[in-house]
C-alpha cells in the first residue's frame, strides 16, 4: 500500500479568547484532535456546518495558522520542521482554491498577469516561457486565449473560478486544498467546475483535500469522507460506505438533507451548532440528537472502528438504524452533472452584474 501523500495526526487548534479588557482568557477549541490520511491521487472530503472547523484545518495545512499540537506530514515530511528553502518548495506543491473567485483575484490585474504572478515570484521560467505557460493553463481549464486580456469583473463566476484554478496549477502542484470551491456558483456551473476538477485530477495525478458544507458535492468528488462537528470527527468512512450505511445521527441528518433539500449541512439539523466557547457536556451533538440518552449527556464518546475503515464517535453506533442515500450527487442533480460532462465550457464573458 502506498504512503499517504497527506497524513494528519491528532491536529488541534486552540485560541485564547478574552472578553473585555479585563476579562480572563478562555480557550476556544476550534479543532479538537482530527486524524486522517489522503492517498496520492485521491480526494478526501471534509464536510460539516459553518463553525465546525473545516477552514481552520485548511489554514493549518497551508501554514497560514500554526497548529496548537498534532502532526502534519506532506509527502512524508513534517511541515513543522521545514527549512526556509523547503517551505518555499512546500508552497509550490500544495496550492489552495478558495470559495469566492472574485475576492481571490486582484481586480486591477488582467487574467494573464494573475496566472503569471506565481511564476514570476518563484522565477521558474523566463518571460517567453511564462507566456507559453499562461496560454497552456488557459486551455487546460477550458478558457479561450483571449481571456488573458480581460479583467476579473469581465468574466462570469464560473470563468473566474477557472482562472483561480489555472493560477493554482501554474506551479505544477501535487496537492490542492479546495475550500468550498463551488459554493458561490450557480448549480449548473458547479457541475462544470466539479467535472473540470475531476478531469484535472485524472490528467495531472493531483491529490485533493475538498472542504464543503455540501455533502452531495463532497460525496460526488471524494473517495473518503470525514464528517466534522465542533472541531471533531463524528464519522469517517469510504464514501460508498458512508452514503449506504451512515451510523452517526449527524451524518444521517446530512444524508437526509441530500435527499430532501440540496445537501447543505447548514440546513440539515434543527437548532444551531453550539459555541465552541461553551461546548455541551458529554457528546457534543447530544442537544440536537434524536437518539440522545442520559449517557450521551454525561459521557463523551470516543471514536472507534465499527467496521474496517469506518470510524464513528457515538455510544450507540451499532444500534441506531442505518441511513442511506440513493445517490451521492443527488443535490446538484445527476442530469446537471451529466450535461456538464459533455457541454462546452463557458466561452463568452458576461457583464459583471450578470455573473453567476
């Protein structure tokens, strides 16, 4: 078995939060000890509500936030021990694609300059080589060559996300962190971008960490899924196992949202996610859980492997009825996905006010 490209062990992030000038600092546990692997060329999906810790994990993996504790290895190397030279290489092989392509792109730069910027910073090619690379990347993401002369506001939302993907690919990364890459896009454009990402992964042998509040998107893209709640994994399993036989009540609520309302974790469960400043006693999910018992309020469950590669953090995982989903992609629509596979990518720029 090959070594995981991305290996995360007991990763934690705690902030000291002070209320008022004289208030005593209290710990906020944004990420409370997550462990997962991402195999080379595969996609691991992180799904959960807003405030569950997904983006904090991404920031720690990209070295934008220091971890409080835990270990992260990328291609076998501990990222906490990188030298300055190794850190520069690390930022080339691991690249992000963020949620809002408009705010992620400099509005004063033309598209060609935006894609060219990482090449200039890292001095990988001369001017002629960079120009050829920009043209190659535009073709790779399905944009016409003329897009290089446009400003971001002259492109649609989907086209801007293609530019962001091209920029991330400019340094030939091996791994990409996709933080809500389609949540700001229209449903039909979502399908096009997801299929583009899949095609790029197959062509370039990319490894993805996909972060989303939408279980349908995560299930469509990922081979393995981790379900986050208040900074902890409630369930981790292969995608087929999770979608056919989820054992945690929170995962079951997310699957119900796929079948009923469109897959958003933020709409899946009644009530609101508790504040990490004041988490519930016992199981963090028990105030919203339909199966909660006295034990859940008093005793915090630990993650355990109930079947090969299937981990659940629930006292009653073996006795709770299994939840299933008919299709992992139902929320974004199988017809939309199939259409996007064969349809031409967006070729025409649209006015900013009409962008999706």
